[in-house]
C-alpha cells in the first residue's frame, strides 16, 4: 500500500511506476492482493532486479505477535499452498542486524487471497498452515522469484492482532492501495457507529507497524543487505 511504500521513500508513489532509491534498490507499489503483487514482481525483474523483497504489513495468526512485531519468515506459503523458502544468507544477515532492536519472529508467513476479517478465519489458516502471520502478497512475489531463480526475502510487520476483527467500514472506505475515501468512511460509520472504536484501534496498530518498518530501514539501509 501507499503508506507502506512511504516508509521507504518520500518520493511520489504512483502505481506501476518504478521508484529508484539509493544503492540500486527499486521500489514498485503493487496494491493489495497476489495478482497485483505478481505483476509488480515480474515488472521489477524485467527492469533488471536481481532479487525480490516483499515489504509491508501483515496480520497475526497467533497471540504471541502484537502490533509492531516484525516477521522475518524462513518460509512463505502461497495461496495455492506451495511453499517457498526465503534466501538463508539474506535472512541471517537481516536477523543478526535487527535482533534486539525489534520484537522479532522467524516463523512461517502464509498468503491469503482474501482479507481475513475475524479471529475465526485467522485460526483456521493457522491450523491449516502452521503459519504465525498472514499477508496477501508475499506468496505471489515468492513464486515469481522462485521461477526466475533469484533470491527472495519478506519483511512484514504486524498491523492486525490475532484477536482483532476488521471492521466492514474500514474495508469499504479504502481502495486497493490503502487510500481513504472519506465519504465512504462517514457513510459506513453512520450505518455502523459501533465500528468507530475498532477502526481507531486498527489505525493505531497500523502506525505501530509503520514505526517498526522505519526502524528496519534505519538499521538495514536501502539495499537491505541483499548484496551479502
């Protein structure tokens, strides 16, 4: 999403356009979902990328993860149940630099093709995969990296705790890039006023995730140790 890309750069983030950072890193805003993530990953490879990193937020599938926790998975499970290991050298380099600075976990990350809106849905995915966290893009990026034989890594921070339900108003009021439609937000709150408190909580949790992403950028630098 746009807010996740802004943790990497203050340059304008436009869908489909490449954003060049220092040290040779290139960012592309994909939008939510595996199809968009796969298209973005292939586009990066076509423009010379030699490694792929899935960056952003995730939801917790276990109660030990809290908003702001960082997940550096050793394994990513795609929405089609295919398994993709992350690059071990890249993982080790990042883990050694980040441990002690953030609440850090190395468990499996699963991809979902839909938003998991309730603790029941999250529990079901955990029981099916054993993953500790879920997002909607990393599996697609991992698949593209696997097919292209390039290193892959995922860096995801928790913005959605295990026991939290996603308000319908939140889903209806943001587009696939996380941009808020104020009119839809107000309309949703008029219809479902009790969702205001959960929405405030979700916003606070997302900010905690953004803080962790900023710490990762500060400690890892723009190349995220990919050259090592």
